[in-house]
């Protein structure tokens, strides 16, 4: 079953079960997917839907930080609850050792030897770890590895 079909089924289940919060978040996800499909005039595959989910998750993380800075813990809690539902559709995260192994493999694969080659390595790691690793942290590790 594709991710889009899974979302649709989960939306129906949430409707039947009366889970209004989960239903609302799933509808937000489906609306974001539909908007991107309309904008680009394509049918999104699972990888592209994962990219939409990652973007939504990042937006909520940013919002939590801003709400906490403004002293609005009530709004931050709403965003955290939405993050929990969104994360349920993302693949399991890689641990540090697995990310390091991907970085080493990408460096060997691309023949990278200096910080100038960082873009190639990041692209290779991103392709293999899509949705399963924080690319900001991975980029920092790649930079440190290539620098020294």
C-alpha cells in the first residue's frame, strides 16, 4: 500500500473512531500533498510524499521554538502533538553509527578528499538516508570528517 493510500485509510479510521486531532493532522498532510501535486501537475510517489512530511515536521519544530521563546507553551504543545502524528508516517530514524557508515561509504564512492567535495557527499548521503536522518546534523558531520 502506498503512503498516500495509507493516509487515506487512516483518515477514514480516524473519522470512524472520532479522533478529531489525528483526523485534522492527516487532513493537513493530504492537503499539502494535494497542493504539491496540483502545483507540479504530477502524482507524487512515496519519496516525494516523505519530503512533504519532512517539510511539515521542520515547520512544526521551528514553530515550537518560536512559541517557547514567546512563552506560549499551550501553542507549542499543539505543535508537538501534530509532530507526533506526522512522525508516525516517516521511516525509522538511523542511529549515529548508521549515519557515520553512510558518510564513509559516500566519501569512498565519490572520492571526496576535501571540503570542496562536500556537496557531492551530502547529495549521496541524502539520497540514501532520505527521511531517516537529520541532514543538518549529517552535513555537520560530513564537514568535520572532510576538514580533518
